[in-house]
C-alpha cells in the first residue's frame, strides 16, 4: 500500500504506541481488501459500546488502548450503550451491568469520543456531505450515510472505526470506491408501502435475498413529507442491514447517486427481483399470542418528529403496559423543550436515551414479550434477548400498550 509520510510516521510509532497500533490495524485491513492507499475521513462512529456486546474483554481492550495515550484526531461519536445514563435505576437496569457500562463510556470519553450514544447521528446535526469519506460502524447508520446522504463508508468494526478516528484515515476499498457502489440487483416493488413498518418489511425481504448486495429500487412511492420520508428510508435501510448485510441502496429518482447517474448506477449484469406482497415478512416477524411485557419503538433511534407523532397518537389515553421509545439524549432534550416528553410521560411512556432494545440487557431484566414497529429490532430481538416478538405499525404498537395486549 502506498503510504504518505505522515502515515509512515504513525506506523513507525513516532506518535506513540496507541496510534502505531491503530495504523497497523488499518494497514492490515487495507492489505486484506487490496486497498491501494488510505482515504482521509472526516468523522467516525464507534459501535461496540454496549457492555452486553463487548463484555469484560472489550472493556480491557479499550482500556489498554486508552492507556497507550490513543486520542481521536477527527470528530468521533459513540453508538448506543446498554443503559440510559439518567433513567437506568428508575427502570430497573441491573446495577453491576450499569457500572461496567459507565466504565466503557468513560474510557471512550477519555480517548476523545463524544458520548452521543446514538445510531442516528444525522438527527443531531452530524450530517456528512455527498462524496465525503467517513468511518461509521453501526449498520443502519452506515446504510443511511451511504444511501441517503451519499457519503462513503464501509461498515467498520468498533476497533477499525476507532483506529480511523485516531489516524484520521481509512483504507480506500469497498464502498469508498465508485465502482463498488453500483447496484447488483434491480428490485421492482409492485405493492403499496403504507407505513414505515411496511418499509421495514420490504427491507427484511430484500436483505434476505441480496445478502451484501446493493439493491436499486423501482416503483417505490415515498411519502411527500420530508420527516416521514426520512423515517421510512431509515426503516428500510436498517431492516436490510439486519436480515442481510446491505450497506448501500439506491432508489430511482430519490437517492443522490440514483439521481446523479440514473441507470448508470446499475451493473450491466444485474439480477431482477420483484416484490408484490409483504405477507411473508409479516408472518416471519410477528408471532402468535397476545401477551406483551414491553412495547418498544425507536429502532433506529427516533427523531423529534417521530416523538411528536407518537405523542399525537397517544393523545390523552393512558398506557397499561410500558412503552419505551429509544432516542438520543439531544432529541430527548428537544422533546422536553417542546412539551412532547411531558405528553408521553403523562400517559406512562418513557423516552430512553443512550440505549436501545437490542443492546440493553432486557433478557436479563425478565422482559420476554416485546412489541415493536421496527423490522430490524424484530429480526434481532429473538436471538439477542430471547424475546418473543410482535411486529406492527406504530399505531398498532401504541394501541397494544394502551390495551395491555397485542391484537393479531
Ligand atoms: Fe439503533 Fe439499536 Fe436499532 S443501535 S438501529 S436502535 S438495534
């Protein structure tokens, strides 16, 4: 690989052992994937924050790196952790888990990573521009940044995203190169998508079929209103990243590269898929029975507009079952300032910051029957939390919390 003088100096250890290790990781990745050089990156989003996912070995790894004086040199921010730092006691999160989790966050802070603790950094003003190289790691954030913003990132692992944050670069391969951003599948959508849950169902079906391919969608009718459109697109991308490993998709006439290149963004030999019904996905994600312990929304993390919508649907009804909506601390504060948080809390709901239903220790807390409007969450909850899941629209989920049971 061709390295600049600065990169060679990092590799030689002239900037300390922590940055030397980071450069070694980047170089090793670059060699494996055939990168010719490094691309400068403008931000890094660090996954692998939850104690539930990385445990003591992960905490030890991060602590070692911090002790080697490794510090970030570009804006870097954290993915959700396993607790809400404000509400964990009130919500009954296990004490030992919470302390370990706080230790992880503190170590990352010591290295200069901002404790945004969200998978939707684009809802809190972190919005990379088209063509910008970044090193993000949470799969739905990666999908959104590549597809909707037109930025360029591979799906980084936690350590490689941190290494990129320390060195300000990442090996130039995969989705950093235009030729690897061409669609591998043409997807003709012949059914109506009526809610963000429907976009999630479509994503679930396509992710299963294309794996780590790049779909080009045709026939999707998107909501006219921008906030609603954003919610639907993030739901689609998150689901495809969960049931498959889709890190980039294009939509005819909508996403930046589809607009810019038209049909030229599709590979000449491309498989064609046709989707006429979402029933198969509904059957796969929604389980039998009426029991619910928890209704959870906000996967990916909710925007202020989604919180407003949830407050509007609840109105002045009271919830019989817990409703937790995952979001970021910044959006929750905005919701507080707007009176939205008070409306949700008055009904008995909670807006959780810093965490989510997949990376929090819900299984350990005895929460088993979970309703959600997120196809990504519905895909992961059975394996990550041992949960039995009900899947439906936002309205159906809120109605379930009000009535205390799931209606099939
Ligand atoms: Fe985000 Fe957690 Fe869903 S990290 S995309 S809310 S699984």
